[in-house]
């Protein structure tokens, strides 16, 4: 959606034009549901999140800034509603704190850019040296401790730590400051969702 069309649609929404609202729902509803489902892994909850977002947008339509991208606004609203739902349904635990810290680091990234970052992270992990990759994934994906990995592979804890440190060094060089946030979203949070569902 180009800037002029975005501005015109925003102006119509602000004025209370229900046809503009219907157009917005028709244009973005399915893609937003898909995006919400990628966050919560629950189709029904994803639809609830998106419906809540559209209700809120209509209720607060006079606060819409026509100069800003409606698409970005919608996706960020889905993010925020997902966080609200998560806080309602999950206990306040350390993992939640870490997740929100990760979200804070990436919340201004366009969803397509986040997808690209996650794909890049997966590719860079695949490019790690074989033993380094195996140990890194055992730690991050499977959640095994350094001691458990050393016993399973019959190697010293120091060797395990060396491989994990090397993996972090390589990934940080490739991914930059957002590396840990993307890693957390890729492994820890999705793992917690599956374990608690």
C-alpha cells in the first residue's frame, strides 16, 4: 500500500467511514491471523487477537496518525495484543521477563524483516562447524545443561563451554546486537509454549 493510499485510508478511518474499516479487515485480516498464529501457535487465540486489534483500532480511530504506515501499526498492535494475552494466561516467571526483553529489542522491526532474521539465524547455525553446531543445539534447542552434554558426549565440560562460546562468537559476528533476542524467540519461547500447551 503506497503512502497516498495509506494516508487516504487513514483519513477515512478517522472520520468514521465503516467502508474503510471493512476494506482494512478484508485486506489484512488473514495475513494478520497468520502472523498472530506464528506467535502463539494457537489458531483460535490468533483469531481472537486479530479481532481484538480491529475492535481497538475502530474504537480509537481518532488517534490514528495518517502519516504512519497502517500496515506497521496493525502488526505492532498484534504484537502488543499477543503480549497482553500472554500476560493474562501465563504466570509471571523469569522466562516471561526474558521474552519481553527480547521483544523490546525487535518490536520496531517489520515482520518480514524479523522472518528474514530468523531464517538467517537458522542458516548461520547450519553453517557452524559440525561438533560446535551439535553442542550448541543440544544446549539451546534441547535445553541440556553443560554437564548433561559433557556426560552424553563423553567430553569435558570445558570442551562443551568452548564450543558454545565459539558458536556465540560466530553468530554474534554474523547477526550483530539482535542475535540473542532472535535466538530466544527461535528456541526458548517456542519451546516454553509447546511444553505448557
